[in-house]
């Protein structure tokens, strides 16, 4: 937990450094925050990351290469018995990277991208529940959600969920690891100021799917050459429903 908190502080400070204007970029590079980043990296608290001026960097399956390698190194072994959760976290890394496909200063684009974030957060929760609920039901001999009435079960569920979202936030933080990348996230937040949730997760669940199901379909559309702004979510959901009827 300490690692991602340190990195989030750095991402926030990197973002704030841009408030004085792009003409002070060279001055920013002399800021103490850069020394702090280097110190944390050297101490093994932060990973070695791509710090090139190319905001996207080199990608593997839609995830920046260094981020993909960091996720694989830190979490693949830990989650070897929880494949759905590991895949959900990789989808989260893909989602974080897609911010560089939009102009975050354009509110329409920011809102459409924010739906992707909502789906990703819901997907991680769905994947966690897919293994944690059966585990708790078996361990405590009571069905979900009643099993959470047992204090120990509720604490175990909450502790595991916090751990999973710590990982999810860490992945997002290492994706926005430079001033230019942090700018995208900062500008997105400014564009989304006052935006209400689309409740996309509930819509998907009401149709009998997980949020990961829809996110995977969106990724397939992207792999087939569609920009995320061009993907029609309602059309995708209708197709998913039709395929289920035919199967």
C-alpha cells in the first residue's frame, strides 16, 4: 500500500507542476520531485518506467510495455489461482492507456472515456467476487450476501477488496508516471467536473453479464481498428444479448 501511495503523491505533484505553463518544462525537470522519484526508484519502491516524451510509449496488447512487464512481474504469480482477476487488472491497464487516444480537454470525449473507467472498476469488482464469494460461502457455510453478516467474513471480504483496488490504483498511477502523462489525467478530471455516473455496471448486470464481458467486447472492437470514441456501447450490448439467445 505504501508503494502506490508514494506514487500517487508523485503523480499528483507532477500534474500540479504543469499549472504554470508548458514554457517551464525544463525548470520542472529540475524540481525536487524528480529527485524524489529517482530516490524511490533506486530504493526499489518504484519500478523502472518509460519516461520518454512519447505519452503512449511502446505498447504490448494495448498496454504500455513497461507497465505490462511490471504487472506481470509483481502480480502474475500472486494471482496464478485467480486468472479472471489477473485478466481484469490487465484490462484495467489497457483502459488506463486509452486516455491517450482522446483529447481530455473535450468534455464529450472525456465523458465517453469515463464510462470506460466505470466499466473497468466494476470489472475488477466482478472478477474479485467471482472467486471470493464461493470461497466465503464454502468457508463459513452461509450464502452471499448473508455470509457478510458474520464479522470475520465481512472483514476478510473487505480486506481482500481493498488489496485488489490498491493494485488497480497502482497500475493507473504507473501509467501516468511523467508530467505529460499526468497532464492527461489532470485535464480529464477538469473536463469531468460535475459529471454524474452513467451507472453502466448496473445496466450490464441487469442484462445478466459482468462488466468484464462488455469491456472485453470493447477491447475487441478496438483491436479491429475502432477508436474507443467510435464504439457504440448500446449496439455492443444488443449484440451480446442476441449471441446469448442463439447459443
